[in-house]
DNA sequence: CCCTGATTCGC
DNA sequence: GCGAATCAGG
C-alpha cells in the first residue's frame, strides 16, 4: 500500500477527529499504526490541536481547567452534510440480565421503541421519570465519555472495547462507544456504571 | 497486559 | 519517504 491522496486525506481527517493511530490504520487497512504515526509526523501534524504537548488517553475529568472558556477543538471542517445539530441521543434500555443484548446479535434490527427514549443533548438533565434510576453522577459521566467515544462500528468491536450503543440504530448516527473496557466487562467504566447497578440502589431509587 | 504517541534509522 | 523496532508512558 502507498499513501495516495485519498488515503492521506482519510488520515488527516481521522487524525483531526482525534482518532488514534491504530484506529486510522484499521480504517485504511494495509498499514500499521506505526506507519500512520510515521506519516503523521512527516506531514507535520503531530500535535493534535493547541499543542498541549500532553500525551494521550487523559482519563478523569480534564486537568487544570484554567482559563478555558472555549472548546479545545473548533472542528475546522464542516464535515459532510451531516445536520447533527440537535444530535438525539438514545438512552439504551438497560437491564442487568441482558443489557443491550441487542448489541451482540444486532443484525440491524434494533428495538424501535427506543426512539421514545430520545432526549436532547442538553447541559442540565432534569430528573426523567423513566431514566431516573440512573444516578446523576453516572449520567454526567456517560455524557462526558460519549463525547470522546471512539465511534466504533459493529465490526470494530473487540473483547476489550466498550460495546455500549450510542445514537439511533435506524440512522447513520449510530456507533459503539469503543473506549477500553478492560476488566472483561462489555462496557467502559462509565457505561458499566449505567448498565449495572446494585439491587439496593435500584430499589432505593424506586418510587 | 491492554493501549497511546514519539523517535530512530536502515531501507 | 517509508515504517518496523523501539522507547516512554497511562
């Protein structure tokens, strides 16, 4: 494989989107993440944005919120014709017994009724009658994480990537979280927090 | 061990 | 220019 204009373009785009070198390599195919990183450097776009010089994979809740009232990434490109203004979010109907079981065997046929659970991606999330069984902390955490979701497709999921579905399965605005889910669990920490809850917590929150 | 990007250096 | 090997780190 060689770096055709098209492939370079994909590389630039994905790198700008914050995708990891390995993900870009997977997308392109025929190259390793090393190749991607090498190319990235040769293209002179090593520093993602701003140039914090920081490493990667910064967990937790940001660091040093100092003088920062503007988003870090202004998104230079308008992307395609994707009117993702409101960007509806689906709150998966989680159940300890078979959470998002539709994921594993998802053949495109998704639970349509979920559409009812669509909520606007607003800042304050008022106590919802249906989703109020989830702790506010967990919800906040999830929203935060989903911003940084790897946006994996069904095919890209592995044993250690979060399989939490995000978006509307009926549209193109659908992907899987994809963040690390190490402990052999199907979800990342944030989503595990929403998917699995202690019985006591559920009962306490119950009316 | 999983993963990340950064750098080196023979090709 | 390319990218595997290696380094440094979470």
